[in-house]
């Protein structure tokens, strides 16, 4: 009988990419996707471990699934991803409904694992970190409704920032071969994808050697040569590895979107040092200056944390000051949370929760003003939108401009997947309203 699977995906774009990998692996083996968990034969939860919040979300989802498992003991429930890697054993103990645990490096064995559980009904824990990530599964038709797709170019991270769990759960850096990346791009384009985002915890450290010597810039150049690719993006960059080669790409590669996500994390040099980030605020300023020199209207977005151990009001003021000086187009901001096993978790001088909440609110209020101001500067300008589909509120088309901002406008369905010239009429905090030029 045809078995159905449901995947609940939490966390970052890398997890979204991994969930697509899992789905395609199962579809290739005769399974079909199911939106409603209660109708599924297999439920997978793809988890994030980067902060305490996604961990709580994962646990409450599993709590809700317990009823389903009770009603249907044949149901297979698996936890995959970063939290599975970090706390696999503990999760197995805490949630008897879990049939298996699988870390991010083991996903290539998904079908075999699910099949074994159906056959043998044994619990499985697979959290090996030294395995090479599996090659992409290319399932025809899977991306038929999508304009934008991801390709992972690397796994893991070697940086060991003092707060970060990623190197512990995704292992050391592992790069994918340029040939595999280009093949995957060819496949996505054949499937109708027109925008590709290259993914990695630190894409700028990409290197490969075959007949040629590859770095991240040469990879971008090679990908930009595909005719039916409209736009190329990447995430995430580490400020300490941003090369002049990459700056040059923003000038020379038309398809490379004028946007960079460049997490700064904190504005105080003392905190940056405790975080082991490897740059100072002055160096960060210099980078943003170089980026804007290379590409005048490049959008710069970032990640920041408040309440890192030992962060004083003065340190926090330096973060606010950096926000004002750089004027990010948008910002992801988080309260620091301890991640077991990282050096920061063992630091003294923890910041109280109320203070973290209060700092986050002040920071977000300031950033909202900046975001709105930057969005309003676009009013009256003609910009190119890659149309992704119809907007949630109905009627209108929705897409993104190069800077990754969402634009909604009236148009017809034939425009989906195409580049359309639009004049920005009105700007809001999270989106822009445009008018297509006929
Ligand atoms: N606590 C809070 N936020 C964190 N991030 C990473 N680790 C932690 C942590 N321990 C944030 C960083 C990173 C983003 C993905 O999550 O800002 O860039
Ligand atoms: Fe993504 Fe990091 Fe969360 Fe893993 S821990 S899902 S890599 S953000």
C-alpha cells in the first residue's frame, strides 16, 4: 500500500532544504506527501537547536503527536535535524513515541531507516557526524509550483563562535563538489526554478580543487552562466571571510542579487571578542562601506543577539549605535540563550530574562523605524520583481526585488516566474505595494 508521510520543518533555510531532500527521497521510494499529520503513516519533525525556543516548539509538537501514536501504533515518528543531533538520546527517553532519531549528516539513510522500522519495529538512533552528506535526490515535478529554490554548497562550520551549537550538530565544514552543485542547478532550472539561493553556514569559505581551483566567487560565476536562471542569491556570509573576489562579483555578475546577509551579532568589541567572532565593529563598518562602494544600493541585512553573558547597558548601546550607523534593510534579532556544551553556556554574569526582553524591544523598535525609512526611500522607484505567485490576501501577484523585499502588485498569472518592471507606490514595514509597467 502507498504510504504517506508528513514533515514538520522548523529552523533555517538549511532545514527547509533538508526537508525537501527527505521528501524527495521518500517520494522516489513510492511514498506520498500528506499535509495532515493524522492521515500520515510516517511523521517527521525536522528540528532546530540554535536557541531554546525552537527546542520548546519541537517538544510541544511531539507532545501533540502522542495521541496519534496511541490511536495508531503502526505510525512511525522520527525526529531529524539539529536538535535530534544535539539531544537524541535524551529525546528518545523523554518521548516514547519516537521511533527514530537522525542527525543532519545521516539523512541519506532516511528510506532505509523508515523501512527497517516498519519491518523490525526497533528504535534507531543515527547521529554519526563523520559521514559525508548524501548527494541530492532529483525528483521530477517536486518543485513545479516554485520559482525560487535552494542548493546547499556546504555543510557544517569550523568557526566555533562561543554561543553557537551549529559546529556541534552539523559537524565540521564539508564542501560539495562544483559538478554536483552545477548538476543540481541544471535540474532545478529544468523544473522551472528561476532563482537559486546557495546555502551554507559560511558560504565564503567555499573551496574545491579539481582540474580548476574553485572558490565561492568562481562558483557564483559558473552558476550565473545558466541562461534560464534569472537570479542568484546566497546565505550566510561571515564578516571575517568576505573576500574582495566576492565584492567584485557584485559588480560583475548581473544576476547576483544586490543583497547580502551579514550577521554582526553585537556592536561592542568586548562582546564580539567573548563571542569569538574574529572581527571588530570598526572592521564591520569598513566591510559595509566596501559593499556599498561596490554596489551602491545593495541591501544589507543581519542577525544580532541581545543579552550575551556579561553584556552591559553600555555594550548594548554600542549595538544600537551600530544599527543607526549601518542602517540595515532588515534585521533578525534574538535573545541569547544557553546552548549546552558551548563555551558561552559556561560563562558567568548571565543577563536576566527581563533585561533581555527589554533590550530586544528597544532594539526592534529602533530597527522598525530604520526598516520603514529604507522602504519609503524606494517609493517612486522602478525596480525589477521576480514574480513568485499570488499573494496571500488574494488577487494580487507577489514577488521580490533584488534586495529580497516583498512587492505585491496587480498583474496576471502569466507573469509568475518572470522578471517584471514595477514602480513602488507605497511602502510598509514588511512589504511594498507596486504597479507593473505595461
Ligand atoms: N542564542 C541566541 N541566538 C543565537 N543565534 C545563534 N546561537 C544563538 C544562541 N545561543 C542566532 C545568531 C545566528 C542566528 C542564526 O541565530 O544571531 O546568526
Ligand atoms: Fe539551521 Fe542552525 Fe537551527 Fe540547525 S541549529 S536548523 S543549522 S539555524
